[in-house]
């Protein structure tokens, strides 16, 4: 199984989505954008499989059971897309990614904050269980927006579509950096 580095994860998103930015712009114009997120993740996986031409070590809707919630009790969390989950190789930490695709900057920003909140619970869950530190990655696709969330890197894909990726600065801002593979 092919392991993915964090640099490859980001590079493939930038290069791959840049090549289909016209399709992305069209998808973002579809009402009820929930399906756009699923479509974007699928497009990303297809781009990755075409690039590597091998079996990737990934899970779509990666289940974590017993994660503490803001409401107090444990809950089940489905991570949108996770890489490096079956082979335990310390040189390739897990990449846990949450995705948001919204045609409106305010809605995109709110969604990114929701996904960051997920990781604020998932990262301590990993630590408490002695799991290796993962790379949390929040991915946003939408229009240009000045500050969708702290520490996010913005990349213009073309056709008015931007890709937003969390960075180590994101996790430093939310005081969970030490729980990540960035540390």
C-alpha cells in the first residue's frame, strides 16, 4: 500500500483541483452544496489513484468511536478522508482530513471552524489512547475570502475557486499543536 506524505497530500490537491477548476466552479454553483463536498473528495481520490497507480492506504468516512464531544458524552466521529491508517509507519503519520465546500465565504468559514472543532476533540482522543500523533488537515473549497480561519493557506485554483488548507499555524492558534505530527 502506498503511504502519502503531508506535502504530497497538499500538492496533489493544488495541482489536481487546479486542473479541474472550471468543474469546481460549476459544482459550487449547485444549490444545496452538501453533495459538492462528497464529489470533491471523490475527485481528489481519483486524482490520487491516477497519480500513484497503486493501492492507496486510505479510508473514506474513517470512524473514530468514543471521541469526547462539546456536549460532554462520547460520540462517533466520521473523518471525511484519512490516509496512512492501516500501515503503522512513523515516517508517514496518519493524515486526517475534514472537507468543506461552500459557494459563500461566510458559510465556508463557519464550516471550517466546525471542522477545526472536530479536531480539537479528536487530537486529545488520540493522545489519551497512545496513538501516534496525526496530521490534522482541514480542506476548504470556495470563493476568495479574506480570513476563513486562522492559519489557513489560500491557493487560487482558477475560475474564482480557492483551495484553503490548514497549516501548523492553525493548530498553534487553537492550542493543540503539541498533539499533532507537526510538533
